């Protein structure tokens, strides 16, 4: 399995509306909630998530899907390929679960 890609925290913290302290606090919150994130110091360092292979299906209720979509909207649903993919999957699942199915797409 390929190693997880590092995200350079310095480069990320220099994007608009992000400061290094905010990024460090967010990473600490994720780590303390059990998310397998590793920080790498020094040149070429950054933040990575452990590669664990494919995840099993996850059952989410409507409020949980709403929370994830809201978080992605704040982050910016097109900030990365992963964010875009996640938003697309959540939207498709909502459309498929609606009474009208895919006919309800905008």
C-alpha cells in the first residue's frame, strides 16, 4: 500500500484566512478525537493520514450527512480532489435516497 501523502502545513497555513496556530489547533483536535494523523517536522514535513486501505461502508443519518456537507462547504468543496469527491458522493447519496431519486438534481 502506498504511503500517505504529506500536506505541507506551512504552505497550507499561508493560504488566505488560515494561520499556523489555527492549523495546529485543528490538527490537535483531530488527533485527540482519534483521527490517525501524524505530523512530520522539518524540511519536507507536514501532516499525513495513515494509509489503512479501503474503508468499509459507513451508514450516516441525515443530520450526519448535513454536518459533513456543511463542513465541506466551509472548507470549500473544491479545495481538493478529495473534498470535491466527498461532496459529490454525499450529494449523489442524498439524491438517490430522496423520494424522487435522481430526478431531483438541479
